[in-house]
C-alpha cells in the first residue's frame, strides 16, 4: 500500500546557488530570504509552471518570452511539505521519489537523508524511524541548478549527465531547461518483506501461451516461518491459481495457457491482456501484493528479404507473423514534462492508434517515459522502441567514455530495464540516437559505451533485441549508393521537384527509422502563441518569432517554388501542410512498395513539446493534426493503393507514366480486389478511366497497373490522378496532384473557384458525431477537414480528402475535452455540450 505525496500541500521557494545551505549571512546574522516567497507547487511538476501560476514569469511558450525565463535553470529550488501522522501505516515505511530533475538533496525532519543525481533512477529512503515517533514528518527537497549540458549542437563525447538534452535547445524546441520533482513520489507502507524488481515474460508456441515471472524478495527482518507466493492469472473471469516456493529470496514461476487469447500490435489483431496477481505470504499472513497486466505473444527478429550478410535483423515478428512497421518517433510531450497529465498521454496514444501506427520510437534525446505511457502502449497495441539517454551532437557523435558518465548511464539503464521490461509492448532497445564513431559511421557493439549497454540488456532483458544505435549499419543517412543502407535516417525536408522523388524511389534501405518533411501549423494554433505583430507573410529569416519557433523548418521559399505567391496566412499554412503531406506520403509509399526488403518506416515526428510555426511534427503542440497526419494514416491503412511517379510538373502533350501498387496487411478469405484509376482536371471533368481486377498478397506490395496517357486535354492547369481499390467490405482511395504547363506545378490551385459544401451533423453516442458532407458547387473541394472552435480534440476516421462536384462523403468524428496538462491548461475553455463541427478546405 502507498500514500501518494501529490495529496500533500507542497510549497517551493527560489534561491541563488548555495544560499539554502548557509541559511544566514555570515556578516549580519540575518536570515537569507531567497529570491521568491513560498509558492504553491505542483508535484509531480516543473518549477516553470509554478512560477507562471504565481505571476513571476510570463508564458514561456508565447512569442519569444522563453528568453525571459532562462534564469530559472540557474537557481536552486527548495520544495517542502508535511506528511501528517494520521496517514502513516504499517510496520515500516519507505519514501520513494520515482524521478527528480536533476541534482537534489533530500531532508527528512530537517536532517539530510541523501544526495542524488539523475532523472531516471528512483530514490528509496527508509523513514521508519521518523514515522515511529507518531509525529508529522517534514520533507524538503533541494534541487540544485541545472548542469550545463549539450543541446542539439555540441560534442556527444563530452556529455556528462543523464539529463534530458532536448530542452537545452533542439530544432523542435527552445531552451527551457526543466527542474522539479517530475515523476510520482509516495510513501510505501511495508511489512517484514516485500516483492521487488519483477520480471515477467510471455511466449506463444504450438497453440500454448506461456507466462513466466521472477520477483525478488526484500526482507525488512528475518523472522520465523516460511515464505510462499500465491500467483493468480485471470482473464474474463477464468482464473488459474498456483503456489510457488521462495528460494534464495526469489520467486520464480510460470503458467501454461491452452489456446490463449493473444496480444497483437495495432492493426494485426486485438490487444488481449491477462491480469497477474502475486501475493507474498508467511504463516498464511499476507505481506505484500504485486499486480500487472501481461499479453501473451511471441517475439522474433528476422533478417529482411535480401539482407546483406552483415546486416542486423530488422523484421519484427509477433506470434510468428512478420509485422510491417508503421511507426512514429515521439519527443517528450512538453518541455515541462512533469506536468503532463495521464489524459494527455492517452490522447496522444489514441492518435497513434487512429493513424494506424503500430510502433513508437522513444527517442534518446528526450526522456524515458512515465509508467502510464507504457501501460497505454500495452492497451492500444503500440510496439515500443526504447532508446537509452544518448544522442548525436553534430560536432561529434561519439558515445561518451568518461567514467562518471558511464556510471550514470549504467544506473539509468538498469533502472529502465527493471521498470519497463515487463511491458508486453516493449519490443527493442537501442543505445541511443545517431551515435557514431570518430569517422561518423554508426556506432557498433564494439564501442565501449554500447558494449556496456548490450551486456546489461542481455543480462536483464534477454528476450529482446538490442540495437547499438539508430541508425545502424555501415551508413547513417539515405543515399543513392547500393547495398549500404541498413537502418537509415533522413531526410527531414521536402527535397524539391523532382529531386525528392528520385531520391526516395531509388532507396534500397532495409529499415527507415527516422525521416520526415516539414510543415507549418494552422493559423488557429498560430494565434495561440504569436501576437499580431509577429503574424505576417515573411520568411523566418525576416521574422524573429518565426525563427524562435522553428527556424530550421521554414517552408516559405520551398512553397513559393511550387505554388507561387500566397496572399494571406491561411494560404501560407495550407500550402505548407499540403507539401509536407505530399512529401511524406511519397517516402512512406516508396518504402512500403519494397515490403519486406524494407521492413518499416518510423516518421520523424508525431508531436512537439512546444509550439512551432514550422516543424516536422504531424501534430502541433495544441494536439491539432496536420494534413500529413491523415495522409500518413491512409498510407498506414490495412488496404492501400499507391502510385510511383518521379515529378510533379508536365507539359501539354507529354506522356504521363505512373506505376500503381496495391498493398494489404491482413489476410482475407477472398483477396480479390477491383482497382479504378481516373484522371480528372481541376474543374472536376473526367478525362480517363481504367479498371483492373487482381488478387492481393499480404507478404508484399503488388505492382497492379502501368498507368500511361498523353496530356492532350490539359493545358496550363492541374490534373488529378484518383486511385481507388475495393476488396470485400474495404476500400481505399488516394489522389495525386500534378501541374501541366509552364507555371509552377500547383500554381493553378491558388486561383481555384471557391468550393461550396453542405454539411449535415448527426450526433451519436459516446462522443461521436457523424457528418455528411456534399459538394454542391461546380468545382472540386480540396483537402476537406473538420474543426471546431470549442476546447475539444477531434479524431476522424477520414480527413483532408477531396470531393468533386455532386459527390458526398460521410465521416465519423470522435470528440473529447482537451487535456488539462501544464501550460496547455490556460488554453482550455469550458465546453458546453456537443461541439459544432465546421469544415475547412483548401479553396475556401
């Protein structure tokens, strides 16, 4: 049993460094009062949020105000609270902090109890003597100023901490260095022995499920009697119960389940979880309990089709089924990660599931996430690629070998392994992000740092694969040389027309674990963090606020080369998001066409920890999905139709050539499909139609049709290739946009007639709205997507689609109240009933 210290009233006060250790002036004898009064504190949380609530700093996410907050990381912060005696229970008590950021001194009743360094290693302190007095317990946590660690640019070889590096400044973040009690803290009430360090594995073979476990017994004292452990495995009211002996202070046991309900990743089956309960007893008296949910599944790692002999295995097999990875990279959800709510985590994981994602890479420049994240991945079927806390730095990317650093890294890794290994969703470990040798070749197992981590994983979690780093293999970045691209990274922007298409069509990578394209946020989001004076049509080089919120990823000139001049902010945002979606879709489809020579794609990145004008994120800070989110969802669907093409611009009379592919993940009794290809001009007139039947294959993406036609009926405008495939009750559609003439490829879209839509909204149960949308005008309506003004997050089964004249579509929109999470709280307004869904589109 535990008592959460978030129930206590916490206060925090700021000081100049070292002052709290002195207390009084040596010269005057007066008390040193500090730089703030005692402020109300959030625990778990971060000091910036508490200072903002107290009015001592402005909103660091707005305009360029984060510059005004950089002093915070250079102060010491003293937290205090009182635990009332009436809540104390049990014979023994331990005080546990799961995460303090970063260096801290902990005091109990005025006495120093410990000094600690590290974000990810829990602190456990025996406070039984203090609790035995029957008096209230005073707790104080003194957090020292942040270490001067590397941001994105620096030398990995000289990193010296295990502090999250992204908030020292990365391309998608600012410099906003968190300090605080960032994870849960509580008092654990204990008997004479307790269950610790659980390790639970599952497997599946020959129609049998296996769940095995090992748990350490920690004794408070050794009394008379014999320990025994009772284990109950339960699913849907059916229980299996066994008693296991305690040998050498450990309990080991296993269950065999005939014809079990299996756990699969999202899109491959359901996520069945069994409840395991362990009870430690002595002389029939219960001493401790442990509960967990575990899925029954097997995991294997296989070489890709056509892999070079020296390649690592990149094909992940669950229950002996090869899984094509449809992944996303995830940054921390917020700079002030201690204030991220459980509901915020859940909404992000739901967005992954809705997007048909089946793997998330927890990036090494961020954080090893809170427990709730891994539980949600178990629940929603998201495989986890977990990196240890190391990342590239640009000047050099060589893993640090400093003894102090290696000791910190070892402690962090051991803590992460103990805490995460029992989660069904955890699939692969990695030494870190983009680590290399001195010649910038991806680091291998021979590196001293990586070898240490490999040994730890093999010892503490032998069931899972450990990759030395991401990317891995002889080559780090995408290039045109054949046979050297194993797991690769890059690129992160739309490369231009036709360069983008030529590069990715020619890739022969085995796996693509990080890449992306850049896009602007919506004007609705922009208005939340930039004042009127900064919202203009200038490129980032001429707008300091744009630079501050995404300098690397400004698309102003890129978009101008494809669309021409944009006349307002709405056009600027919509053009930017269109090209982000176009560029990302092409990469994903090019990779999937080579299934299982290429075994997966992990997009950089699904989210961002602070609001950016421009970013490679699919979802902005305010949880609004961009166009690329929904186009990626289509590519990640079970049934897909795609086209290989090599440029966007054509001339009248030129021969258009494209190759159409059909992909299917899950087998059906009837795999026959009907493919329809249609060429349509920008006025909605059909120019060409072709149909073809075929049979899909789950083991590969099939070449279904060569589409060739001469552009004799289109001049100085755009044309659209619409692909549709139907199989049984499933269907999928993709539209590809091309220019024809001497202008810029998509210039004609800027002069389109305004679209006309009629929307009928029907409210359903459980937070779902059904909307029927009809194009009542004379022109195609491009990239239709729902939004609402109220404080709701929307998830759609379909969005950013196009309707031609007289066509209609029905979509389902799931709405949930926006999460109250840290600095997002002041963006949340009171909701009144069912949201009024509106439609936005390109030619509005």
